[in-house]
C-alpha cells in the first residue's frame, strides 16, 4: 500500500486549516503555500467539503475552514475521504474475494496489518498533529 499524492495533499491541507482554526476562512492561495497546486487543491477541498470535513464561505473574505474542531477530525477521516478504505491487499476486498480467504493464513496477516494501520490513522487527530502529540500503539512517541 502506498498513499497517493491525493491523500498526502489532503492531510497537508487539513493540517494547514487546523493551524488556523478559529481565525476564519483561508483562501486557496493561502493553503497552497503547503506546496499543493491550487487547481488540485480546489478538487481536494471540494471532496472534503462534500463529506463534511471542510466548509466554505463565499465572498471577499471567503475561503475554506474546518467543519469540525481539530480534535474531532482524524487522519483516518481525511485519508478515507480522499483515498477510500485503507487496505494493504486486494484480497481483503469484499468485491474480489479470494476462494481461499476462509483458510488463508497470509490473508489473516494482511487483515491484522490493515487493522493496525487503521487504528493508528483513526487514533491521530488534527489536534494531535498541532500539539506534536503523536503516540505509537505501544505508547512510545512516533
């Protein structure tokens, strides 16, 4: 599994918006300072708006801002909204089930690894990123 540019850019944009939470809307140009092309950013933010993570304000002082508090949005929410479900192997997909899935020890490894990745992504909020408060599964800093 490799995170696409779309997923990475979405996390960067949401982090930027979290840093400015409560300060009012940010323009595309402001957010693009994270190194994201404006045209691409506009599409990403549109997707994040449709799933309720970002809200928009029109007008001269308009722009984008978080639709929820930074402690209510996880990295898993952002990745899920832009990439879809995180899975390290196609064999875990219900759309293409493997005929050996019920007896495959390797599939069990992929399931456990995918579950661990999702637990970590869902356990890190934008607020954690702002506070540099990232903790691994074992309680050690990342």
